[in-house]
């Protein structure tokens, strides 16, 4: 699906992960060359959908630039040069190795994500909350995380790096918070911002306490993105965002409101995660409780770093917090 002259979305129908949970995969194409932003899941249906779309795209106009390994008969399909992963989570990276094998593209990842990607058995939080009763989902997620770990990067990128696609230029913006090495990409020629999970099209993304995430960094990353004159934001999940500045401000405001709620609970003598959960998320679906606890701990870690709350006793979720 063409979103702008250079930007396409390549959806896939994946069993289990549909609707707002499905990861978005984008293609930036210029002059017969292309770069994927994220790779989606590694299942057959997803890989076929991405490759079919790439094959349908025109290649370089001069045959001297060569065809592509996956192009089939004509040899004039788009030449995919890069698969850029916004972060290591398997819903974004799972399909990268299969797509690299099929296209010869190189995989680009922020250097702080390399170890996180490789360490697929680590007990790190996932983007998708898996219901415990759905064992087949948990098994599939495990297999897909393992597949994601094969996406060893060919190029490690950092803040300020640029990635060329034909005549177009994408700028790498390091936006830590959701993960340590999350990146956004800014397509200068069209003012398009690819946000990974730093901005979702719907709702708010999970930001876990260190070492998995960092709320202070996350808010600073959103503030920084406001400095880009983007007219279209392509999120890691959910619908496109047209009013980019307003969306970023909404997300910043939401986190500040949550922080005020946490401070008010602590000030009122309700300084445990259990008490805050009941107060701040009164009607929470039990399946989302783990995620909500993580958000509260992330806010508390930020506030502790700023000296605004202090831990009076206990550890982790059992800790009792008071005002600093
Ligand atoms: Zn995600
Ligand atoms: Zn993620």
C-alpha cells in the first residue's frame, strides 16, 4: 500500500496477531532501491506477503545496476539494500533473517540492541502480552524470538547516522526508553518519521523500569522527536499519525499525568505498587496487570533518580515509597 511516493506499508495476515497487535512493516523506495523498516514476524504467510510486495515494485531503470536474487524472471525487481530494525523485539525483528536470505539486504540495528537481540532466552518483557492459557502462542513466540536472534546485524547504527535509499536520505535518531537502543528514522525528503514502538498509532507503549526500559529517557526521546518537522508518523503498531506534534505532546502529557498520580499516591501514604495499582488502574483487566506494574515501577525509578521519591524499605514490587 503506497502511503507517500516513497513510503509503502506491507501488511501481512498473521494468525493470532491481528488488529492493533500486528507489527507494521514499511518500505522506503527510491530509484529502484529499497529499505525495509522492521521485518515483522518470521512465519511463511508474513514472509510471502513482504517478498511478494517487493517483487511487485519496479527495479532500477538501468540494467547495469543489476537485478536481484529474489526477483524471479525479469530481474528488474526492486533492489532491497537494507532491513532496518527499530529495536530488537521479535515482532519487529523475527522475519529479518529470512528476508535477508531472500534478498541479500543487510540488517541495520542500533549497537545497544545487538546483545539484547542475541539473548533471546533472557527473561525480558515482550511487546505482546501472552495469555497463559494459550500455550501454542507462548511456544510460537519462543520460536519467533529464536528466529529473531539470527538477525545478526551487518551494520550497527548510531544517532546521527544516515542511510541512503536511492537519492533519498534517512536519518537515524536514537530514542531510548522503550528499549535502550530503540531508534526512529526520519526520511528527510518527505518529512516522514518512522517511530518503531516509541510512538504507537493507538494507546501507549510499555516502558519498563531499568534495565529493560527507562521512563526518563523515554520522555526525553519524545521531546526530541518534536524537533523534527514531520508531517506523517509511521508507528510500529496501529494506524498512521498525521498530526505528529499533537500526538507526541499527548504522549508526553499522559506520562506526566501518570507521574503526578504516582506522586499523589506516595504523598497520601499509598506508597506501594499494590496500592497504586488499585488507585491508578481501578478497572484493570488482570491480564494487563504485569504491564501496569511495570509502568508504575518505571515511573518510580525515574522519580527516585530525580530524588523526588525514596525507597523506605522492601525491594522491587514489595518496596514502600515515600516522598524525597
Ligand atoms: Zn512492537
Ligand atoms: Zn517493542
